[in-house]
């Protein structure tokens, strides 16, 4: 689905967030495994992400993702961003404190 690819491309612009997709699957699935991080329904767009840096940039992600939906059938859909995990590297700065 084109909208999924556009949402993933937009998410790349947000520093500190990446699509939540199973890492082991990346080595053997022949298609873009990041697509499993996005669900698009008539009235809901859900994007699952992993935080790779803190503080979370969910507001920025919401703005970037919402811009992709403008002018599409999902323009008025609820946009849900679900943080499924925090990458260990996002917490590295805590060791220095």
C-alpha cells in the first residue's frame, strides 16, 4: 500500500524514532519488514515505533505523519503512535549521570 510506504518515509525524518519491526525477520523476509509497523484502517492509522533517543519526539512524529495523510481518505482518521520499546542506546546517557 502506497500510504504505508509514504508514512515510513516520513518517519525517517524524525530523529530518535524508528518503525517497530522484528529484527530477526529483517534477514529473511524479502519485502520491507518495516511495513508491519503500520496499520491503516478507514478511521485509524496506527504507527508502532521504537524510541532510539530520549526525550520522545512523538509530537514531531505526529506532525510529520499527519502531513502525509492530508488530502487522502485518511485525512480525518485518528492517528495513533504507539511506542513499543525503548532501544538500550536511548538510555546510555543515564550512565553518565
